[in-house]
C-alpha cells in the first residue's frame, strides 16, 4: 500500500452511489491516471476493494485506518507553520478538542498557524479544497496517525458514522 491508496479509497466513498470514471478519480485527487489504476489494483489485492474496483470494503478499511495508519504512514508534528488545519484541530473535531495543539498541512492559502505535519499524500491539500467530505476523512486519518487516545476514540466514532455504520454524516 501507498499513502495515495488510502486517499483513493476515501474518495470512492465520497462519491457514494454516484457513477465515476478513473480519469475523474485521478483528477479529483491530483494524481496520475496510471497511479490511480495501480492504486485500485493494490487495494483489490489487499482486500480493501472488491474485484469490480468500485466497491470499498468499509469494514476492512475502517480497521486499517484505526489500527494500521500510525504504523504504516507515521507522522510527527514539526515546527510552527502556516497552513490548513488537520487532525484534532480540523473543523470536524475542533469543537470536541478546542484546547489541543493545532496541526496544519503546509499551504500559504490556509492562513492558519499550527504545528506542521505532512499530509497523507502530496495532493491532499488541493484535493481537500475540492471536496469537504474528503477533507474530513483525511483529517480523521491524521488523528489516527498522530492523535491522542481520546481524539482517536472520537475519530473512530466519526469514521464509523461516515462509513455508514452509525449516525448520518454531516460535513463541517
């Protein structure tokens, strides 16, 4: 698995029941069509995507996000920087953890201060600007990568909701 594979699976979930093409998926995530195709194949092999390359195994993905991301794609907070809030300081979690140290993805367009962390994959910031649900999902992924126990518990609840295993998802 590569980091963009997680983003590909999350974006497929964002499409919900809407039909999509590989080119659209690649464009929406700011990755090449060939990388999208390879990503889909890796996810099928890993059991996270059905053979049709359209149906995400949500239960397996949830388990991987919660228990595997911190080991496969670890991250540590860096220096103070300007960027777009992520992890527990992102809009989806901000109300639950107002006192936590803010984390940001580096981007001058973000205009917010916090500790710098690298996004899951290089196109995450641009892709997140196009899709609020994808932004929420990628921020929850960052909680699993760097968060504290209480943050991870709340992110686990929210990811379950978004994946259709709880209350209806409402974007922040």
